[in-house]
C-alpha cells in the first residue's frame, strides 16, 4: 500500500489539472500561434508560467485505484498487476481466468 500522502498529492494534482485545463489550453494556443505578434505570445507564456505547476497534466502519476501502487499499472483497468492478480484469483473481475498450461 502506498503512502496516503502520495495518493492525496496525486489526487490534488488531478483536481488542479481539471480546474485549469481550459485556461491552460487557451494560453498554449495563443503562445504557439505564429500569426500573433511576439509581445502577445510572450505575455501568454508569462501567464502560463504563473499557473500552478501541479496543474500540468504531465505531473499526474497513474496509480492503482485499489492499492495506490505507481508501477505495473494497467490503464484499461486502472489498477496494478498485483491487485489485478489478487482480485482475479478471488473471482471478482468478470471474464478474467487464471491461465494454466
């Protein structure tokens, strides 16, 4: 089980990123538009830099919903390989069968 502080920090990053997503995308569009004057693009870059760093989607870490484990993560199921195996062995994931050969 991961530290609860790390899990909460990641959840906070998700909330901030969702809150600032629209504003961030507008400023990025202005900053990368070559048709606009240089001063306007530079001002957009400065405003973008003033937004909180944790609002950037790249700072969000994919973590297991069950255990909070950051590695061995399956995006489709939103859980780690270890939690997937445990729940699969208990029969709690429909359609998942333990393979044997």
